[in-house]
C-alpha cells in the first residue's frame, strides 16, 4: 500500500472528521529528507509537529485517513479545539495498539549473518515502530544495550546486534541500497545505531 500525503488549510478543513473520530488514527509519519537544509522550509510552513530524528529522516504527527496522510498543523489542532498534549497521548495509545500486532522475525543467512525484521499487518507501520520507545525496549531485551537498524522504505525494518555489525557491509548493505532504489516511497539508506544515548547514524 502506497500512502499519499496531503495538507489541510481553511479551504478544505471540512473534509476532516471530529477529533473524537480522528484521534483513533493519529500516528507518526516518517519522511525522507535529502539534507537538513531541505527540512527547514517544510518545518516553517507546514509541519508544526515535525522534527528531525536522523540525518535523513523527519517525523511528523499525522492523521491517517483511507490511505491519505494528513500532517497535523497548528491550524488543524486549533480547529479541533484540543491540546498538543492530547494529540501526543492519542498517538502513543495508537502506537501501543500497533505494537501489540507487530512481530519480530529472526532470519539467518547462508553466510551466518543473523538479523531480525519487523512485521506488522499494515507494512507501512514497520518503520514508525522502529522509533517508538517501548518497541525499542523490546528490541533491547533481545539484542542488548546497543543494536543497529536499517530502514530503506516504510515497510522494511531490519535490526541486528553488535556481533553482526562487522558483516553488515558485505552481507546486507547492497540489499538495503537496492530496496531503497526500487521503493515507491524510499526512506533512508542510513545504518542507525540505537542505544540508551539515543540514535546515531553510522553510515549514510
């Protein structure tokens, strides 16, 4: 499923449902950003809840509606007459429910490279789950204090532990680049390190 993004203003606000209906579909949405400079005007004009979460990914809070992604803005929140705190609470509750339906699947390559993939019934949620703190805690329980992840597209999230890092360049890197190049909506070619200190980009 390829999701499409649209923006809401005074001219088309009426297409949105009430907050009581919409809050059940408030989720984070990840977007690829070529450079930090590219991100600045988007943040200023549209994405009032957006933030850079890696060197090449920004995250906004959005309303998911029948395959359409609607990034939330101050105008939308004001018209719904709710607070930012209420929006974030709704997002966290929805992500918790999504996490319950996700699976972490182990894989073993013929060359001894061991990794896991994230699998949700709605594949577009796989990448967003990777940045959800309770889900990260689950991965830490399986892989230790530090692990690594690659997200070439929204539906593909690969994680592996420190012992496998030395094999990444030879066993998986080319597959990540190919998936990114062929994706309808590519996300990032980055290899990310996840630890208690946060998320760091190791490779671009």
